């Protein structure tokens, strides 16, 4: 028998898990996911001049820009776009906090870094799986794919693949363009592995959540985000 699980709680768990997983992958330094790699590179470059410009700030600033692009494509601004930015803002601040916490964990050897990476990969997948089961608008990355595929009739999985490839290409270009890098940053072997297994992992976790839980709303707010 399935147990009830509030979608609002799924939203909170999803944000925290996604931020923790990203912090762990950053700690491992084997490469970020393709989705966050451009924001990570912007953070690395801008923080050379503005020390206070964090990874989390880069995330919600870049997502704000993406929401503007989305509004142009969709020929109008919708209320759920604002809530998507709020999600990004919350996520960015939680990410900065958890990065400080994760940085205090000892271990810089290869085995420890592998453990950080694998843990981060799994926790990120858990976070995304929980966010799939809430009505609150997701971050701009996922919202962009969902809105574009819906408006133009594209298959969402193919739209997601194209978006991920574009993000990866942008990250590679930024890595070579920004003076001082001179090598790949953000996009490494771990990025490739993440691209290969992330979708499968999210699918498996989502099936387990759906098998054991019945996601229900605690508040009557769903219509606000439609």
C-alpha cells in the first residue's frame, strides 16, 4: 500500500538534495553536469574579480537570463516564470551554504574524490526525482525544456538532449575563451559519465518513489502555477 507524501515536502527535499549533490560533485572536481557547467564557469571567471560572486549567484543570474530568453520565445511572461526564478534563487543560496559544509569534510585523495562524485551523482538524481513530483515550477533549465517542447510540439526527451548538448558546447567554449583557464574546467570525464547515466538513474529512482508513495498536495495552490 502506498503511503501519502506531500508534494510541497517533495519540493523542499528536491531543492536540498539537488544542491547537496551539486556541492559534492564540485568537491570531487571530476566535472559538473552539463546543465550547471556554464554557470560554474561564469562563477570561476567573475569571482577572479569579485570574490563574493558565488556559484549559487551565478546559477540564479544565469537562470534569470534564461527565463528572459524563454519569455521572448513564448511571446509573453507568465507567473510561473517568476516562481521558477524564486526556485533558482532558493537553490542558489542553499547550494552556497552546502558547498561550505561539504568543503569542511576531509579527504582530497582519489578514493575520497570518487566517493564525493558518486554520492553527488546519486543525490542529484534523487533531488530531480522528487522535483518531478511537485507542482511548483522547477528551475529555469527544466522549465525551458518543458515550455519549448510544449509550444512547438517537440518530444520532450529530444528537446532535453538538444538542450544538454547546447549547454555542454557553451561550457566548452567558455572554458577555452576565459583567459587563465587554458584547459577544460567544469567539463571533464565526470560530465560525460553524468550524461550517460543520469537519465537512467533518475528513471529508476522515480519508479521507486512512485511505487512506494502517493504524492498529494497539502495546500490548494496548484492552480497558481498553471
